C-alpha cells in the first residue's frame, strides 16, 4: 500500500506538470530529497523517476516556460567553474572507479543548482520551492522525531524510512538540515500565501520545529548540538527583547535536561575530549593527512582521494577493575577514513583551486543575503515586506550548514545546493525590483505588479505556468 501511494503521488506530480511545467521542478525537489524510489519496493523503484523528473524539469522550462526574469548570476557561474574543475579532477582521480561513482550524483546536484534559480522568477515560485523543500524534509524529520519521542533514538540506532546512510538519511546530515530549515519554517509561518498562516499552520509549524530540535537528540549527533547553539546565537540578531529571549532559552534547556537519555550526555561529553573518542581522533588524523597530501598534490586527488590515507595514532582505552579505572594508550592503525569535514573534503579532492571556489560561493551567499536584508528591512510598501525576512532565513540556514559542514563531508549535499539556488533566485528577484524602482523614479517605465501582495494566491495559474 505504501509503495502504491508513493507511486501514485509521484505520478500525480508528473501529470500536474503537463499543464504547468514548473511543477516538474517541484517534483524533482521532492524526489531528490525524499528518495521515494528507495522507500518503495516495486512500483516506485521500477522506474528511474529521479532521472525522469530531472529531464522533465529542464525540458519544461526550455520548451514551455517563460524566460522573463531569468538571469545567470555570478554564483551560478562559479558553480559552473567548480563543476568543470570537478570533471577534470575526476578524469585524473587517484581512484577512478570510486570517483566515477561519486561524480554520478554530484554533477546532477550541481547542474540542478545552476538551473534551479532560472525557474524561480516570482514570489509564488520562490515560496512554492521553499515549501516543497521544507515539507519533504519534514516527512523524514517528523517520522524520526516521533521515534525519538517514543524512546527509539540512539547513535546509529535511529532507523529512518530506509536502511541507507546517504543524503538526508545520514544522521549528522539530517541533524544539520533539520536545524537549518527552522528559519525557513518560521518565514513560511509569517509570510506564506500558499497556506495562509492561521492557527492550524502555526500549530503545525510549532510541532515541526519541535521535531527538528529532537533530531540531534535522537541521532545523538554532536554536530546537531553545535547547530542548535549556532541558531540560538544567530536569532539574537533579530529578536526585540534579547534579555527575555536568553532567559526563556535557558529555562527551556534546563527543563529539557532531565528528559535527555544518559547515552546523549555520554556522546556530547566527547566534544571537549576528542582524544577520548575514536571517531573524533580519526578526524584529526585525517585532517593532518589531508594537509600533507595537498602539500604534494595542490590540485587535489579527485573524488574519494581519502581512500589513499593510512595513519597510526594513540587511543586512550579505559578499563575498570572494581572501583579503579585505569587508562592505557594503545596504538591504532587506520586507513581509508573519510574526511568528516567539507573543508578538507574540498581540499583533498579538488585542491586549493576547488576549495577557493567553494568558499567563494559560500561567502557570496552570506554577503548577498545580508545586503538584501539591509536594503529591504525598512520597506513598508505592499509586496516589499517578505524579502528581507526570507534573505535572513536563507542566510541563517547557510551559516548553520557551514558550522555543520566543519565536521561532515557534505560539500556537495544536494539539499544545500538547492538552498543556494533559492538564494540566487532571491538575489536576482530583488535586483530586478530595485532596477524597476530606479527606472520608475526616472519616469522611464510604469509601475509593475510583482505579484507579491495579498493576491498572490489568486495568480497561481500564470505564476506556475
């Protein structure tokens, strides 16, 4: 029944796109985030639905969609440069087979990230894409949150829809994305037009945010805790009563402490004692190896170049005898350990040029969203009040991702590349509106209706067509 429901839902997405091709873009977002073909066991997995949605999204835009408002930005050009560089490094990779396997999904994620902003030319499309991304991720988050609340969590013991350790189904990645989308949830609750923000929408948003906060607990991902702290610090910028906010946040933390499992405390204790945890110890060793490797190979070794690492380090091992605990350091030899950091992932695989491009793309996103926030935050005209909060939400999401990426190899994570696409689209949208505003002041054009007012929902057909 579940397999049939997934297949019919995807089929309905494809059918709706026949009249409005932009829906195929939304269908690809849904399929790429949730991976229903992995959840289903017959119908949903019998067809290459991801490839079908990918091709349909491009074909629909090229053949039937309006190109008005579509612009190719600097960040999209940088993504193109990074894509070309990755293709060259893949052709000369240290491990050609492993590199080719990673290239199969990386190129598709990067190409879609460059194409995605070209389709988001109206407020309704921007909101629709953000809504699909949040709700699709929420399908995983709500299920995982329920299991956590019922006591089914634990490090490497929290089961998702599928027995898979890739994409959003990897515990630390899910914890990072769950916290990163909280600002977007809040924006949709305040400025959404697809679902008018009434008490039902706000109640669902509160429950979803609670589920998002449960994910780092259920997965016991240390990165998730760092992301929560980052979100708390970032939110201080926009709250009006900061002192009350700090007091309230501290009270919530104290109230939640008694309900946390002991395994969670033990896991979090390793944050300030990395040498006492094998996972943390190997990360430091891999990072040191990567620095030595890139010193000899400044252009990187291609995807999965970490497979060539090998190192020996000392690991403290505790033994209890009665009431006495003895600690003995034993030498551990390890090899082919992953980078566990997007910074070192880019450095080891694409060298200094690739890392420079990646950092440029990320820094531009933070700067562009801050520029939009500052330019639009004091505007009060109809249709000009949602841009600054959306820029702030996307900026927060990216910063939270960057904090999480310090300890995870998620440099090419498709969901984050989609967020970058949203940022590029918002940047283009705001620049065009600013340009129109300047021209109106000079009397060169008549005022235009951006479709951002209260009538946005009534304009669904032309906006999605």
